[in-house]
C-alpha cells in the first residue's frame, strides 16, 4: 500500500472541478502541465488566467522531499518557524554524505561513523516534526521517491535540482532551495512564475543500443544548458508511451541540465505497471479513475504547435546512442561522430573509469541492460582494463538485482558495487590519485559532468552516456570504441563483437527487499528533543538576517567579477564541503572559491581594496564584513546554474554581500537569493558588465522606491575619480520586495506564525 493514500485520493477528488474551471477560464483545451498547475493553486478553484512566463502564482504542493545535505539547512530554518508539525507530508533521505572509496559495506559504515552527529540530528528532527526518515543506505532521494511517493497528477517540491525525476510518474516535481521547503512545511504558499511550455513529440520506438538516456542527451544538445529555463518540458506521442516508467524518469531527471523548471510525461500503462510492481496498485486504481485528467486534452495532441511555446519532434527509431561532454552536459555527440571528436579535440582516449548508476540511471531496467553487456564480456572472454563501478539507486533495487544475479555478473568483470547513495555523481568520491591532477577520461551514466565535479581534478574529462554505452566503453577501455560497428580482440586472440543489450523493464519475480531503511516519525513529537551542540563544527543554529536599513546601498566594494560559467559548484562546492551543510559559518569558507576572477583569470584570488593585497575570496569578504563594508558580486550568463543548494545564496548573505549583479540567472538560484534577502539584479545592457573595474566602489540607487518592474540604478565610482551609472533590471514582485525589506522570507514566516 502507498504512503499518504488519502492525500492522493484528495488530489484526484478535486482535480475534475479545478481542471474544468481552468478550461472555462482559459477558453481552450489544456496541456497536462496546465492541468496539474491549475489543480494545485493555493487559492483553490481557478478564477483567473495566469500568463506563462509573466504571472507569479501561489501553489499548494502535495509534499516535500529533502536530501540530507540540504535538509540540514532547510530544517534548521523550519525549526525557527515555531510549528509543532510539518503542514504537508515530508521526507528526509540520507544519500549525499556517503563518500565512495572502497565499496558499499565499508563506505556506508564509515559514513555512519563520520556523520553520526548529522544523522542523529536529522533523525530526531524528523521524529519530532512528523517527517519520514530514510536512513543512510536506503537509497538516493529521487529513486526512493519514485518507488514510494511519486504519483500521477501530483505536485512536489524537493531540495535537490533533480527532483523532476518524479515526472517519470506523471508528477510536477520541482527542485527548490531549502527556504522554499521551509515555507511549504510551515503551511505557506509556494510561489513560482507560471512556466512556459516546451512540447517534445516522440514518435517511433527505441531499438538496439539506443536507450531513454539518449533522448535527453539529444534534447540537451538541442536546447543547451539554459534552453529550458522557466519552462516545463512535456513529452508526448506514441514514442513517449513506448518508454518504460523509469526510462521516463531518466529523461525528466536530466531536464535539470537544460535548466527546465521540470519535465513530465502523461499517465499511461507503463506507469500503471510500475505502480503495481512497487506495491502501489491502490494508486494505479485511483489514477485510472481520473486518467483523462492525467494527460493533455486530445486537441493538444492533435495540434501541439498551437498549445506549446516551443515544439520539438524526435523519431525514436532514428535516434542513435549519444555521448555528451566533456565539462558540460549539453555538448552532445552522436556515437558515430564521437570517436572523431575525441581525436580532433585531443581528449584522452584511454578510459580510466566507467561508472553506472546514480539517481539518473539506477533502475532495474538500467542495471539489467548493463549486465547483459557485461555478461558478453565474460562469455566472449574479453579482458576489461578500465575500472568499473555500480551505484544502485535504492536498497530495493540493490537487493533485487543482487537476487537476480546481476551484481555477480558485474563482479566477474571487476565491477565494484558502491553504496546506495549519490557518491561520485556529486563529488563524494575519494578517487585515488585524483590529487595528482593528471589528464584522464571517465564516462558515467550520471547527469552532470562539470569540471572537477566527480573527483576534484580539473583535468578529468567526464562524459555522460547510457549505462549500456558506459559498460561497453569500459570493456573496450577506450573512448573511441563504437559497439555498433567496432570489434574487440579477446584473451584468445579472436575478434569478437558485442551484441545489442537486452533487459527487463521490471523484475519478473517482482521487487524484493529485507529492510528498505525507512523510519516512521513519532505520532506525537512534543517530547522529542532535538539537540545541537554549541561547539559542533557540523551543525549551527541560525540567527535571523538583519532587515534592510531603509536606504540606498552606498559604498559597496566589488568582491569578484566572475568570468564565464559560474555554477553553484563554483559558488559553493560540494565534495568535502558537504559535511558543513548544517554549519553556515564553516561552509562559508568555500564561498566563490571556484569562480574565475575576470581580472587575473585565477580562482580564489581577489583584490582586497582595503589593503591592495590579493587574497582568498572568503577571507577578503570576511575582512570587508569586519570593517562594516558591504560588497557586490558580478557575474556572467546563467549564474547559479546547477544544484538547488541554497548555501550558494546564504553564504554571500551571511558574509556581508548585499547584491549579485549578472547577465542572467538560473531560476532556482535567483529565487534562493531573493529568499535570503539579497538583491538579485541583471544588467539591462549586458555590455555594462565591461564597465565594472576591479577597484570600483559601487552604489545601488532607487531602493527607497523599490517596486515591481521599475529599474534600479548602479553608480560606479572608479579609482581615478570618475563615475559611471547605468540601469539594472530585477524580477521582484511585491511579496519578494517584502522579503528584501524584512531581511529574508523566513523573517516574515516567523512573524506570521508568532503573530
């Protein structure tokens, strides 16, 4: 039986009335995304039209999910709200703090020992406030959500950018910062600009070596890392219906790599089969009763160009396997052209490691298809020279694929099973020798491949592909191998060729697990104590940020002018810094240490205008703070791309930065900045980026009349005594301006609860 079945039935019970009202108001048929959005309005039954890309809308999500790294800060914030219990079903998943080094058993035990203080905090705070707790080793948040909580037609927010994975089960699932999660858990509305819609029509059917992963790798190549910003991507067509439920999840998961708000598929037989296989027949039955509301209207499918802001079409029968990278997930190479690209670009041809699994590709289907390729290496007596690792997505998947012999198959080619956790995908990989900085290549079935992300080595060329292709290239030991056309020589000197992979969407004997790793919360948590040691270097209770002074911001110093790509990894690195996710002061020592300084082309070295000496970014910022001087950070395009981690917004705020001025923002990061009372500004003319000089003192004018749609003014005081000024844009609405004035959104929540 499913979790929260009454809640799910409640969503379906009101869906018909709300969708019909939305049709009347819009005066036209609706897409699936619109049906779900309109049926989750905070106001209830729709009474007005919301304009895509323009209107800010208050929503009422059905549930919240948090991973352990971001849950710490989200729950520390929630504790300040004063509520006895969370207002909506919520869960915590311990998946980010387990470092991959030796293997599953040893790594999990090490993590439990090293992170005991954090796990105890998360378990106790979950127990107290009515939150479901998934222990370390239970699995990766998105796979566990898909197996247990996702349901067609629902709306969920999660404190991880790959929350859209649940779109594989027809859910609008959106990655957010911890402040948004705190709002919803506190019983408040969740605000989002009404997304635009991108339709992807899939025809035909995958065959041979092509996999669901190749769909999103191809789409990423079409749209780039910011082509989906502000949009929901909706997949449809007979090609969509041919994909497995978990294959759909893979596609939705990696929608984060194109900046999409979320991605979604319509409810179909594949989803129903997955629900029944994961012991949720009751949800499938409930969904079947309202199936017409869990898909776009027929008129939309008949004339999609009239209903979507952008339409893309792909014939799956023509899709060949892709490899994307290095260093960015949207550099898409059809496999037939990849070998040439490797040689022409001088990328290391020898493959050091192949890694499969992660939240993106760790389903039973993924593992079984990869195992079918690995089995061929055994049967055809091929010698595997690359290292090879397997990361199961959940204990249920791990237990089931172990029962069915797949892990034994991987072991025969030297495969190492890692813990059911994020591991190398988020930089939690103690890769031996990475500190040497040697040039090398790895290939993964993960979702991201930014520089230094997996192992901290900027010279590791990381590529992304399906688990089948990763396995084939690991067997060959080189990136230039094409399993569709090339041969290999086995240990007996014979020339052999790999056959097409095969696998099962769902286990023939059903899923099985002895201990899934779930801990239910106390029915009454009033007597449960949440203890945070005042001397801890892992956890720190929060102090509210100060309210705005009521004046323009004058005399700001330029902290850094970041050049080029500046993701959340550059602003607040993961890896070894994950252990400080619950301690704002300590983790602030990683602030912007990965950003490239425009003026010297170096990372983590900026000019301190008080001394004239170059120093590390956090140290320089702390010096400004100690002297009561505010600062401004200047950035390039798509600033804050990547993870949902709010630390990238909280750290500058905590250390005294007042504004972030960039050419453009990634959606989640811009919202996170607003939530923390920061000014998130964009150049009205991107050429003004070039006017900012290293020794500038900067004023921000117009704040006393701060209003939606009204530009602010930047005044630059150059070191030579001259001044320049130019207008800057913002996207603040009335409510968000109040966040700024009060010092943070959390300050307003506290006032409302205690009023």
